[in-house]
């Protein structure tokens, strides 16, 4: 059977330490009024600590602090942040974050930056850019969202999340200024705005040589958009957050083009025609230089390799051969091409000079890239893969990659999605590769009810291919059991997907992080 711990609880009112899944439920129940991301982080990390499984800890996905005092202080900061508007409640304006960085002394102007927007691939591209810059001995700061398991993942220095101690210190340093701005504005600073201010302050304090900044949503009015980045990166644009950003790729591109500043360099991934037209028009308006995937740079060749893929990339300064990327899928190869062009542009390749980057440094950087929760294998026999695809475009890319990389004879899907997403489109993208699907829900208040999700799934898969398990631990257990029906040496597998929160919780339940 599976490696999942038993979900049979103790007879006492309080779950015993040996019952991590029971403890997980209890903690999530305690945290129902908090920001959904923070509730999951607190619950999952405390659960894992009872298992004492620290040897598998990934350096880019921190566990809870082992020092009780530090852990308590971090929880207090998390609680204060969670009392603010969550990331799904927005007032489209940069007035509050502008006021905050003003009283902080404009920390975001203390270093050059690379700004990243788009619909899918932003975090993976940011991690690749960060690795490339680090390979050339630059001190980096990276700000990404959302986090997979720990809130401290969002702010990284030199390729690693800042420590809990530093996260707490940074918050306490800017807290008086946050309270000052709160008192002056119609609305208090949001959860994301405060985190953005913390990131910019932490980068200035480090200090970093360059910041790699991913937008939270959109571009023009995103809280990150108080920077004037020398390089603006636009990953593929597709339909997501249509209620806030627009109903066509072109409309969404108009909002995202707001990160393109005067005289900047714009790195464009392959885009729908209407989105490309909007982005190119914006570049002309602000006299920005444009490099387009498929024209000025791109993927020349790729082949599947053990543990990833071997690439030949064409950059702004020529070809880079035999580049190993330990990530799966054609879309990650395209992300790599975009990241390479962005770093070349940052160093002036193609404008100030024509010589490309040192190939050994490029190879070293790409070989070191990790992306938790993106086609991440967390278990074998049967293989369990986690992927945070949460919209149709991301699901299509994931389905294609799974078919290319894994020789599954029978793949079981575990899907827990947010109610504000195009769930039908997501399920339709996965239908060709899932033999059966177990629908579930994560602990976020945004999660679609499992029965509602099942109703949509039955219309797409048919009743015989759909199983409903509202609890995620039960869903994982059911999917692993279904995959094991193929036999020990057969090719059964499980793909957990639908939401970053679902993937983060599954990662914790399966003993990672």
C-alpha cells in the first residue's frame, strides 16, 4: 500500500503526535479565519515537525523554525499579515505601496532590477534568471509569489529564502512605517503590499547587486510596479484572472505591459497575436528595445535526458550548446530561453556588445535550477508527481510534459482547484491523460467544493472515472491505491494538481518540506 501515514485518529480529543494527519486537520480548523496560504503553511509545517522528518528538507522550501521563540515570533508576524486584505482582494492602485516605499527611503532604487510578468512560467523563469546571475558572482534578491509551503520562500537572497529570523526582523523594521501609511490611506496596506515593501527593504539592506521581481497579478497597478526595471520580461500570456485583467489575451497584455518602462529592454516569450501587438505598441511608446522568442532568441534543440532535458539555446549573443536543465517539459525549455535572453540583456549583450555569456557559467547555472511543485516527483512505486497548474494553459503544458517524460501505463489525477478558476478548461486539458480522477479540495476558503468539482468532472470524464474524496489525505490514499492496482512493476502513477495550495498541502502530507 502507500507510504502515507494512517489517517485513523486517537480516541482522545487531541490527536497524538504520531497522528500527523489528525493534527493537520486540527490546526487547519484553528486557522479558518486566516489568509488561506498562511493557514496551510502553519498547519502543514507543524504537522511535519511532529514526524521529525528533517533530512528530506529542501533548501528552497523551509520548514518551521526549530527554536520555539522564533517560531512564535514568526507566527505573530504571519497573523498580523493575515489580518490584512488577502491577495485575492484588490484595489487597483499603487498609491499605498508608493507611499510606503517613499517613507522607507525608496529602497527599490538602491539596485537594478529585472521585472517579470505573464500568465504562466513566471516563478520558474525567475529562478532561472536568479541562478544565471548568481553564476556570474552577482548577489541576487528574488521576490516571487505565491509560496508553495513557507511564506519566507517569497523573499530570497543569493538563491535561498531568507531565514525566519531575518523575515521577522525585516517586518519589525518596516512596521512603524506601515502603520504610518495605514493611518494616511483610505485602505490599509494589503498582505501583498506589505510583503513587497519587506522584499524591497531586505534587498536594499543586504545589499543585493540585482533584484529579480515577479508581479503578483497584472502589471500596471501591481504592488511590485514601483520599480523602474532595466529589463522587463513577459512570459506567455493566456486567460487567467479574466474578471480583473480582461477577457482576451490582448486586454490582459494591456495591463501587463505596464511594467515596460522608458528605454528598457523587453524580453517577450512567444505570445498570442493580439497580446504581441499590444506589447510591441507599448514598447514603441516608451522607446524600449524588444527581443522576441522565435526571432532574436529561442530554443534551437531539446532532447529528453535522465532527470531533465539537454538544450541548445540561441541567445542574443549566439548559441549555447549542451545545456542541461533538470526540469521537464518543452515549456521549461522555453522558460530557459527567456531567462537566458533576460540575463544577456541585463549584461548588455546585443546592445553594448555582441559577445555572449561564458558557456561554462551558463551550464552551471541551469544545471542548478530547482522549481518545487512544478512537475516535481515526490514518491516512487507508484510515482507521485506534483504540479501547480491552475489554469487551462498551464494544464495543457503539464499534460504534454507528463506524456513526454513519464511512461505511465495508468495515470490517476488528484485535482483540487480554486472556485475562481476555469476549472472546466483545466479538467478538459487533463482528460486525455487521466485514466481516472480523484477530486478533492484544499483547506483554502477559495477552494471549490469537492462535490461541485465532481459534478464538472463527471460531465468531462464520465461517472465511472471520477471518485470524490473531500479530504486531501484521503484523496492521495485513494489515488495511490488506484495506481497500485497496476501491480508493483507496472507503470501506474499519480499527478496532484489544480492549485498551488493543493500542491503545497500534498507536498507536506507526502513528507516533503
